[in-house]
C-alpha cells in the first residue's frame, strides 16, 4: 500500500509519525513518500523538501512567500501524480495541503484523506463544503467535528486527539525538577510564547510585561519556558530581561518539557493545541494571543465562536481566561493570571472532561487514524 503523507508544521509532524507507526503495525506492505519533519523522518520518510518552509501562519507571513509556496504546491502535486499512491494523507496546514489536493484531484482519482478537520465551528464555516470537492475523508481530532464534516459531503472518523496517548510526568519527577532548577516550593509559572517566529516576536514583549506585573504581587515567582524547535536563540534573546529567573528548556528535552508542565502551578500560553497538553498535565492556564493587524482585522469579521480555547470548547465551559486580539494586553492579562494562580482548582473539572471526550483510556489515536485510512483505501469508509 502506497501512502503519500504531507505535514506542514510540528504538530502535524507528530500526527504523521503516529499515523505512519500505526500503518506499519497494520500493514507489512506499506510504503511512504511525502513531506514531513524530524518525527516523520524517524519513521522512515524521506521528505521531498524541508517541512519548515510550510510553517507559516497569518496572511502577512504567507504573502511574501506566496510564489515560493505556489512552486512547492506544484512540486508536491507532481510527486503524487508521478508515484500514484493508493491514498494521499494531508495533515492540517490547509492553505498548502488542500491546494495540493486540488491539483491531485484535477488529474487523478487518487483518494485524499485530510487529518485534522478545519475549525469551521470557529470561523469560515463554508470551508468544509469547498473542502469536500477535493477531500474524500476527514480524520477528526474533536468529537463534535465529524457531523459537521459529514454534513458538508465528506466521510469522517473521530480518531481522538494525540494528547491523550502522550506520556505525562509523575509528581516525584516534578519535585526533582524543582530541586534541580533551585525552584523549591516557589510559585512556578510556565510561559509558552508559541512555536513560530512571528508569534514569538509579537507575544514575548506582552508576556514579559505580564510577568513584571505579576511578580509585584507574587515576589518569589519563578518562570520556566519550553523552547520550540529551531527557536532557541530567539527565545533566549526575547526572555533575557524577563523577571522570575526563567529556566529555558531546550527543544530536544521532551522529558524536561513534560515534567515542567506538571511542576508548574499554572501556565501563560499562546493560543493553540498546547491547551490540551496543559489539560492532560492538569495545569490551569491563561491564554493570550494576537495576530498582526491585517490578520486580526480579517479574523474579527469571520469568527463565529466566543472562544478559541479547546478546553473551553470541548468541555462546553468558559473557565479558561482568553485574551485575544486587542485584549492581548498586559494590563488585562495580569489580573487574570493572578486569579488563576490564586485559585488553580477552578479549571480542574473542565480539563478532566476534555481528556475524557478526546478519548483518554481508549485506543491510541495514531492507530485509530491508521485503521481509518486503510478502510478508505479498501473502500470500507
């Protein structure tokens, strides 16, 4: 069975890795080609070109690279058509992946599976109908997405979110981490400024200002900052003037990152799937995020939900404070952060319900995704 897999950013690379492992477990004859990062290459993929070229977000970041991305779209589609796989699995990154799918469908009847449903529940609901023209089946991470995809004309399978199968540190490890970093019993705040250059540069000054306001009320506060791959120098520069004597966790230290999530009393995080990692660790959070002015203006007109935080949405609660767009200001965020630090248990029930709904305790999402892809290839889905 030939599978062409495309991922465009770190989260998709992890999904692709688990999918590939699941497919190899189910089928001895599976072959892979495509585009991916370190995780997928660890499963044997030889990437057509570096995945980092696709890790862009927001109109202002994409526009300067438009013609280069267009060439990469054509290159990817040509590689698919030349190899003639049984299925193309595109993972998230819809601006790139769905354009590749369109070119593939225009010249072949190769089946296309898209992994990670578009967030039509949040903005641009019409995307699902357009997507149905080039996608045969969707693998959904969230339980409420499958009926939306089916209504738009695609097959859909809820496979669960990968966060439910990722390891979580235990309390003894958290205690050892605090000792090793000379934190002891001090209040500890996990700060997550994002994984893309644009969001790190936009958010870091705001988050630093939040910390300066928070330490006035909690003088002994310590800070820990996990660093995204390839962003070490940038994060070190952005955080050098932050209070709280920040402990920086290097990208390759995945175990250290997991322990930090459990060791922290609370988190101040950029919006995104990191909210689910925090929920899995039981770490209460405040979310802050802003786009460049152009993207912000466009999204403001398109948003159809009052929340973008997945804990709030999956648990159908609004317990996680969100400071988005024009509200992404230190003078607004700091009081919210202090409230969470003083009452960290307020989010616990919502986080547990989120994990339950995402498939905690069930079959691993990567294996469920693999089985769904095989069913699509065999015509059973």
